[in-house]
C-alpha cells in the first residue's frame, strides 16, 4: 500500500476517447502546478499520466482518472488513479517488461510510467479490470 | 478533422506543433508529411516542438517514424526546440529517440540539414568511379 493521505479534493475525468487523454494531461498539469512540483517533476508526472490514460483507453476499453493532492506526513504530492473495467492484465510481469506491447505500441507505457513516478501500484483481475495508483512527491 | 500545417521553405518542410497533440492528429501529420515530401521533392523536414510541454511514447514514436519514413523518401528530419524537462523525461521513459536528429532551434536545424545534404552529396561524388583519375571535388562544392 502507498502511504498517502488525501489533503484536498479529488478531481475526476472520464476516459472514453482520444480527446479525454488530452483532458487528463491538462487536469494533471494544472494540479501539479498547484501542488508546486518542479518543472521536471511536472513533466514526468504529466507524461506518466498520458501513458496511463492511453492504457486505460486502449487496453481497458475506457474508464476514469482521479487526481488528488496527498500528503505522507513529510511531503506533499499528487496522486493519480486510473480505473478501468476491462479484461485485466493476465501476465503482469510481462506487461511491465520494456518493449512488451499488445496494442502495437512501443511497450513503454507501464514500465516507463513506473520509472517516472515515485510510487506505483497496479491491481488487476482477469475479467474485472485494472486499477493503477501512482504518486509523485514534491522534492 | 484538424490538421497541423506543413509549410514549404525552399526544399525544406517546416512543421511547428502548437497544440496538445491528440493521437489521431499525430497520425494524420505522419501521413501528410510523407505526401508532402513526395509532392514537393523536399530534402529536409524540420519539426518544431518548442510548444510541446510533454512528449509521451506515442508522440515519440511518431517522431521516430516520421524520421524513418522521410529517410526512405530521401529527406532528412530534424526535431528542434525540445525543452530540457522533456528531454530528461523522454530518456527516463526509455525513449532516447535514437535515429532522430535534433537541434536546439529552427536556425540550427536548417544549418544541420544543409551540412547533411552537402555531406551526402560529397560522399556520393567521392564514391563514383572516376575514369580520369581526378579526385578533386567538383567546383560547385568548393
């Protein structure tokens, strides 16, 4: 479990098309600025959010993103959660391997976004969907 | 559907991406550029990404594909204006864009294209069998 207590309201964006991936990026960017993340950390966070939102759309058949400021007692951060009710990920280890792709992409979505974030948690169940929770902390 | 404008400057095509790229728009740009390279006979493509605050794996792949396709169509691609934070993020994401030429701005990009073009021409001339045994470069390159 990720130790992160909500410290502000959550914002939700539904993901059902390409334009929603853009909306998720804009929502996360605005929240990252409000959380006072550095420019490099903002860029990493928004890039990871873009990868995860695309995964939700392409692999999960759509879903939603939730963006919320959090605190772990020492630092402020931003938590992003992506939820879909798609087919789930049958082989998580393979899905995390660089270059593994089932959607014709580069296979960097999961592995790359995990590298860009400070905390990363994936819960998936065959036939029931996938939830990715990730946090970027203020330095 | 919206399109990203492709400007022709001599034998160079210039694209400046000024909007937050939707995946479909990125794919359309890829096709438009290939068509324009063939219809104009351009030898260079400059893609200005100064306005992009992120480049994710989808857009990174688009840039690499454009570079590879234009190469096959006898044009070189230079990506210019990448922000430092974007460069750091791309490398950490695992997408260092090997095979894509980059320059800091449009002016340096144009200079790089000229050098690449001259270099390619000079080596083509050098490797041509020369019955006279004259190895000096042709006057127009001196």
